[in-house]
C-alpha cells in the first residue's frame, strides 16, 4: 500500500497544457496522510488542470463518505468502487517521495523511498465526485502494484509511478484499457533509493524535513500508523 508521502517541488515536474500558477506558494509537506487534500492533475473535456483532491476515493454511489486510499491494479477494472473511475476519471498525483513500513509481527520500521536523482515524480491515480445534501467531495486514490526489487525487501506492494512520456496516455479519455493497464507495472528499482527513518513519521501531526533524516534500523518500537 501507500499510506504517506511527501511533496516539496511540484514545479519541477514537466506537465504540459496546465496553468502552473497553482504551484506558486505551495508549502513543502513531509507527512501527507489520508483524508488530506493532495495536488493532482486531471483532464476534463480535453482541458487539463492542476487541482487539489481529497486523498481517499469515495465512489459516487456510496451512501457515506468513506474512502479508499489505494486501488489495486489487479482489481481496478472489476471492483465496483474503482471500475468507472479507471475508465473515465484518471489523474496524476505529484510526490517527491513516500514512506513504507517493514512489518515484523507487531513491530514495524518506517523507510523513505525516492528517486536517486532526488527529483519529484508522479503516481497513477483515479478520482471520483461524491455528494449529498450537505455538499460534494472530489476525492482520489493511488494505484498500487506488486513491489519492485527495492520495495520487496520490506513490503509486497508499491504505488504505480508513471514516466512523463506516459502522462498524456494516462489522462486522455480516448485511451484504451489495455494500453492503460500496460502502464501499471512496478517502477524500475535501479532508479530509486531508500533509507530507514525515525518513528516520528507515525504521528500525522509531525510534518517537517527532519522526518527524512536517515536512522539506524531499530526494530523495537510498536508502530501506530494513525
């Protein structure tokens, strides 16, 4: 799964046909958690825009606003919660890195993953609009796939990371499902790096650059994710 990530420099991602002014004034985030608003790029009626969506996809038909933070590639075409969004409402989710936890029984060690060159990148996502008499919520989920060699050392899953040359195909409403599924594969581990970080990241209120500081792995503290 992907349950936390960071965003520092979205302006460095090469997006075409969007108003980049939305990037102005974005404050670096080092512990983005589910239910928070996250920076995405969507395309509607051939118009592309950067916008903020709530992390945790709420299907439009849901009776209550309970969301899914991740969507598995293996079931994305069949599961009712994700099927229509995969076909019609795909998005790009911008990040500079993400966290994952190595679990050993009840004990876990957090790790931070990023590109070797330190550059930001994009997760493949889907989105939907839910509403009731009180208002509406635009929300999204990060698609996950099997872990690459680097992630597999601590976890079985990883978020789908898209290369820039795939952005147009992913966002276009003319894309075929088979072509889209070809994009949902593990990202090359040769281009990524990771290191263990402290347990402070388990606290959703913690949000500063010190969370990225490398530490010696210490399997001896019980993880409390939320």
